[in-house]
């Protein structure tokens, strides 16, 4: 009996440590997402480090960080009215794309997903690194042509492809969407950002709902992540004007590069 009690206490202690580590990582992710973006580069490696399989970690990560995205959407809720017509046309493509990405993920073999993790992390890191140049390019393009029109066919296709990526992995989706929207729509940066937020939210929610029925979600971890992401987002929102996004972005990029190298060594060396 004493032996079983000892084992139970040990498991309970390990679980509490895992919850604490995940909570801290989620607070950091929520904080980073509120200021610079790239929070997934913090939480995903932590989930795999505590023993969750990569696909289950990715699924749990998507659901756990949805609360942070919801906060950003809620903060901009009044701005969505200006993009109502476009959103009604775009959202079906982003929702279906998010589900397709989730479907591809859940039908990917664990070994195959492990093999591409380093490339996914590296891609997300590079996207975060070029976030500012892409934003500047969008601003410059808007300055040259401001017609408010879009090539709908191209826009729907590119949004759909971006949504598939978002449902599959998600990190860096906002940067991809900003580049896509800036390429096909001539509109103000503020209005494009509203579209980006709404599309990112729909992709993540669609994938999260689909993942909820997959049996691969660690719900206790996802719950801890949701609370942590909200806390981090609130802190980030309050400190947004006091912290330089470029410095925080650089730190996350360096972490992302280190993590991608770690995964490369772990799988290929």
C-alpha cells in the first residue's frame, strides 16, 4: 500500500510540475502574441518536452491558444462591421481550409510529422522574422494603389491555401494572411488587419472544433493553456506601449531557430 501511495504522489507531483510549466509557457505565448506574434514557437516545444506526442501536442496547442485569439477578435469587434461583406465571402474558404488542414494533420503518421517538425518550426520562425518587411511592403503597395477592390478568385484560393496551413500547424499564419491580403486587396492597413484577425480566428476555431472530436486532445493541458494565454494576453495588452515589438520578436526568432536546430538534431542526427 505504501508503495502505491508513493507512486501516486510521484505522478501527482509530476502532473503539477507539468501544469505549472505549461501555464508559464502559455502566459508567455499570450503575452508574445499580443505584442509581436509567434507564441506557438514557445508552447509547442514545451508540450512535446513534457511527453505529449507531436500531433497531440499540435492539436492541444491549437485548442489551448484559441482563447488568446478570441480576446484579440473581441477587442476589434466594432471594426468588423466595415469588412462585413468581404468576411461573408471569405470565411467559408477559411473555415473549410482550417478543417482540411486539421484533416491532413490527423491523417499524418506520427513519424512523418516528427520528420517535418524542424521545417515547420523553421518556416514559422522565418515568417516571424520577415513580419515587418511584409508589413512595410503592404503599406507601400497601399500607397501606390488604393481602389478597395480585390481579385476574388485569387483571394479565395490563397486564403484557402493559407487556411490549410493554419489548420495543419498554424504558427506564422497571421504573417501569411497579411501578405496574401496585401497582394490581392487594395485597402487600408487597419482594414486588412481586421480581415486578418477574423480569418485567423475562423481558421483556428474551425480546426479546434474538428480536433475536439479527434480523441487526441489533452483537455487538462488545454484548459491550463487557455487560462495562461488569456492572462498573458491581458498583460501584453497593458504593456504593449512600453515594450518594443522588434526586441521581443528578435528574442522569439532566436528561440525559434534554437528549437528548430534542436528538432533537426533530434530527428536527423
